[in-house]
C-alpha cells in the first residue's frame, strides 16, 4: 500500500470512529444518573485516546519511506486502543 492509499484508509477509519463518538455524545442525556456518571468518566479517558490518535494520524500524514511502516503500526495500535475504549463507553447505551 502506498503512502496516499494508507493516508486515505487511515483518514476514513479515524473519521468513522470520531463520527460514532459524536453520535454517542448526542445520546448521553438519555442515560440515567449512575450510567451518565460512568459515561462521563470513560468519556474523559476516551478523549485522551482521541488526542493520541489524532497525533498519530498527523505523523502519518508527514511520513515517508521507512518511517511510514513504523507509523502505520503505531496508528493501527492507536486505532485498536480507541476502538476498545469506545466499546467500553458504548456499553452504557446497551444497558438502558
């Protein structure tokens, strides 16, 4: 996969995750008191992962050659970490 393809694929994946998060944020008022508090706590942790993911994506945008492979691996790990945290926060809506 060349740099532009990788960048496009990463951009699409990152946007999809962030859009899903925006959708959950729009529904947070539907949660009950305890679930809302847990959501807020997990959302704060997820915000940090979002910043990390954005930083990895920006690094990928400027990468070339050998560093591209290393950054792809780092971005993939960051995406998986974000997905895991997102899955944890999403469970609050499945309980309701």
